[in-house]
């Protein structure tokens, strides 16, 4: 939607692919599978084969490759694993499987580097999960300003993160994840183009190259391996890849032409190649074991509000996470016409560092909720159908989604009896108090398989609850349910 933001990922991929095909020296990395998947599904086989060619040449490289670049503070670890798995499985199945070079040898394109460049702080738990997924290195951009300044002075912006079961090479980007100042060639009015024609009044190569080399010297003075990474890009850059690459080619040509004098040689590369080069020359690195929370980018400027911002969205993401785990279990045990895919993909996007974190604009937050609700509804149907079959109920089962408001459409009619099925998705037995909105107190609870009568207590619904929702039941019946592991009980 151009009325909201000027940006289109599809145009980036379109134009980048064509530029890479024209020059085997050029490289490009891609991170979030959610957008790439949508682009891939719209392409014909000829275009897909172009991408496969670039992957085999190592020009186009997937980094991280989760469904999104997830937050690290507000997420649940299970949701992090799910969204990473969603992206990696899709990449393996749709792109990587069967990929061979000209000699018939298998080509490996699965990522080995984590790219968490925009979350607002980082946890050792997430780094440990990344390591368990086979990632060997991690790059990020946001570090507490005092820690960052100290590491610049001691040349420790690249270090070894000691985790529970492994170590992770960790690199802090020098200037967030954007291009050096004045050299972002994608945004109009920010960077002057490289004009190499000496007859032109706009000719600017000497001063532009001098400014750039000054920046390189400044950055290189804070790193120890003899290699530095320049992140030439930014949000929604390369929608006109030809413009960006053309200016980069000119810049690199003139820097490299004087490499003996200025001490720098520029090449197109990727974080994976960079990490390999650094590890060969950096020597002993500092060790770190703890988290990088809370993040602050200046005095009294701590980014901690997002730990609690948009609590309703955060709560709904947690609720949907529980529904999704149950949905996946029952889908595997009793496959039917419904699928967990819609909720899996919605949850994958919802773990984004501007989603569950609560840092998006309102219309974006609404879209996250809309996607979650659509998946939630489908998974509820799957769960209800599966439990109906498993418990041998003749009539369909329904969920009561508004129990927090003492509302359940199923029990609002005041019928003489109801059937209740309670499912336990955990691997241990549970005792759980069940609350049922009721219209009168003339009920008792029987455990179906034993016929045993259970104690049932009645509590009147508060006036505040009825003020919030006039449809709230006048009371709730509460009893203690016993549910076996990965099983259900009927009442």
C-alpha cells in the first residue's frame, strides 16, 4: 500500500535477480522467508531457475531464513522455534532439495549465519536456539551504547558468545545496518550519484572517494581481523537495483584503483564469507556469556517500553501459540480436512521484531490480529472435529472463546445438560479448574467414563463483568478436572 509506506519487496527481488545474472561478481543476501515465499509462488519455472542458478553460484544467499526476523524479548521460545522451522522447512523443500551443480554434486544453500540486525536487544537463549539449528555465526546492530563504545575502543565488536552447548561467533555491525553516510544510493536526495565523467560539471569522483576512504579508515580502526563489513543497503533498498549497483561499481572501481595507496580492496561478499575471513585472521576473541538487555541508544534512552506495549496483542499471540501447539498435535494424530497452516504462518509473522514487540503502527497491529484470528478459527474447527471423533460424541463440539467475559454461546440457552471435552496437550497429567458460564445453579458434573459426581461450585458473575458485556452469564460453575497426558476427559 503506497498510501502507507513506499516499499515493495517484490520489486527488490525482481530487479536484484536481473542484476546478479549480468555480473557474477555481485552478491545479495535475503533473510525473511515470509516475503520471499509469496514472491516465489508468483514466478514461473524459468524465473525460479534463475534464482537456483544464482544460489549455485553463491551470488544469492539466504541468511537466517526464518519466516521472519523475530523479536528476542517478547517471544515464547516455542514460537521462535516454530517460525524458524517454518522458514527453514519451506526453503529446504521448495528450493534446496535436488539442487545440484554442473557436476551433479549436491549444492548446500541452507543458512549458517543468523542475521538479527533490528531487534531491540538480544538474549543468549535465542543465540543458543540458533546454534542448535546449525547456525555458526550471529550479526546484529543494536547494542547498549556504553557497551558499544567500550568495544569500539578495545576492538572487541567481534567476539565469542559462550552458550550452554556451543559457541557462537558474534559480530556487531558498525553503523546500524545502513550504508555509510552519504552513500545510500537508493533514496532520493540522500546520496549524490557517482559521476565519473570528467567533462561533466557534476564530476565528483575525487571528493566522493576521499570521503569514503576516510569512513573506511575510521571503521577499520575498531576491528582487528583486517576485514570490515560494509552493509550497503537498508529498509526497502534495491527497489531499483540497477541504480544502486551501478553507483557501487563506480565507487569500488576507484577505491580499488588506488588500493596500494589507501590500503583497501573492496569486493562484493556475504556475511557467511565475511565470517570465514574474520575467523582466519582475528586470533583470540573476547568471551561473553550473558544477555544484551536492556538496550539503550543514549543516556536515559532505554528501549524497555516494548516489554509491555500492546498487551492485548501480546496476550493474543500467547493464546494462539497454545492453540497452535494443540492444533498441530491433533492434526498429526487425526488428520482431516482442516490444517494448521493458516495459524502457523500467521504466528510466524507475528513473532517479527515489530509485531509481538508491540512497536508497529495501529493498522499493522490490526493486520497481525486479523491474520491470527483467521488461523485461530480454522484451528478451533480442527481441534473440535478431532476431539469429537476421539471422544465418540454424536454431536459437534464447539469452543467457548469468550470465557474471560463469562460468555459461552453453547451454555446460554439453559438446557438441562451439556457435554464437555477437556484436552491436555502436555506430556504430564494435569489438574485444572474449569469455569463454565451458566444461566442457573441447577447442574451437577459427572465424569463420563466413571460416572463419578464431581464437586461443582457456583460463583456469581461480577457487576463489572456484566457492564463490559451484557451477554455475560449470571454465574459460573467451577470444578476440578483431571486430564491424562496428551489426552482428554469428558464430562
